[in-house]
């Protein structure tokens, strides 16, 4: 099994770019000093980037390279979903140790490329560099949105409905359960939650169709946890939010994990978790249009609270009692807390 050192940079780059075929919107692809792109008329470009570092954002014992590549693509695709943008072009940079296997590198790239391709985007370039410590991969993704039609975090107003896709908290629960298992162990009992952590899907198709309803006034994807990400959206919009726990969608897997981990269900739902679900502020008059779109996509869309004038987050318990909520989520520099 050849390593990067065995083959050398030129041969590894040749293999990485071997079967790139011409793609729409690419005037000049990989192989020159830079790619030349051809955006659609009447659109604005939307750009995002995300880096995964070995040991911090992915655990090799749990995630084969192909899966890690797919998840890195999902993290970026999810950001474009939160902007209601259509993904087009990506740049992939990798820092790898010389003793790593070339096949692992190719698999990581393939995982990213396949996931991007499903949503219409192609890798048009990148960079390969040698590291001695933790390996990493960084993806930059460009997308398009009809001019002026992008979503932001800042459009929520008091009275708007708070909606979430799927069942946030599952990825964080999966990670917490994985920590109890032997590295890479199979656990049919917890497979659904482990998959939510290891194989998240971006809500792109849903986002693009929701955008066409005109009902969404602000959006953000859940990459650190609902409480933390919702707090950021509220701050950007200059509003607060009240979460109604009684209206949260039932999730028997999450309830079972809550019991097994000894962690309150609310803490799993709202705490640190990179689910890549969407948090949305919805015009109350257009709730039904959003529900129709979500049903068509087979994605759960829960209306779990509302935006209010008073800043901060609060939780309305099933009995009616309202409690302040301190945002907890994943902070890259503090860890969880
Ligand atoms: Mg984001």
C-alpha cells in the first residue's frame, strides 16, 4: 500500500486530479494555477469554508476517510442551505502526513466529491501540504443565489415562528454514546444516533424549496447545538426566542439515549450537537406553505416556539412555566459548556 512519501507530491496530485471531467460553469478546471468559473447571470456568489482536524472534528477509529470527506462536504453544504444558495464549486485542501496511505487520501476526496455531486457541485482545485502532527482537510464551497434572495440570520422579528428541521440533538447523543463504546465498535442498539453523528445529511433540497415560498425570514444551520446557534440568530436579529418544549417533535431514540446517558432530554435537544439541521424564523401567515414543502420532502419540520421582543432564550415547559435558558453548545476554543 503506497504512502504519500513513496509516490511523491507530483504523482499524488496526478492521482487526485486524474478523472476530473469538464463541468458546467467551469471555464478552466484543475491543472492551471487557478480555476476559472462562470457564474450564472443574475446570481450572487455565496462562499463558505470549513476545516476538519483529526482528533477534534473527526475520529479516524470511527470514521473511514470516505465518510470523513462526505461529512466535511455536508458541513459546507449545510451552510449554503442556511443561505438558500445552490452549491456549484469547491476547493479542497488537505494536510497529510508523509507516511499516510495514498488510498486514504483518494477516499477522503472521493467522499467529499460524491456528496458534493449529489447537490450539483464539483471540486475545481485545491492544495496538498505535508504535516507532521494532526491531519486536516479544509473545503471551501461557492454557491449561487438569485440576486438579493439569500437568507440571513438577521431577519427574525417578534411574532415569527421558530421552526426546526429533523430532530436536533441526535448527533450529540451519538457522540456521547460513542464515547462509552470501544473505538469504532458496532452498536446496532444505537446505530440511528451514531449515524446522525457520523453521516449527517444537509437540508439543501428542502431549503431551496422553502426559499421559493418566501415564508422564511431568517435561517441558520445547527453546527454547534440548537441553544447556541439559536442564540446567535437571535443576537443577529435583535430579538429573543421562547422554546415550547411541549411542541418539540417526539423522538423515541433520543428519549432512550437520554435515559441511558442519564442526561435530561432537553439538554440533548438543545445542547452541543452538530446535526446540520436548520433553525428557521417563519412568517406565521405562511406556516402551512412550509409544512407542505417539508411533507413533500419527507422531512420533519417542527414549530417549536416563537421569536419575542425581549432578548435572550427561554423555555416554556409543558405546564406553562417559563425558564431562562443559558445557551450551551460547542465552542471551538472552550470546548463544550
Ligand atoms: Mg453555519
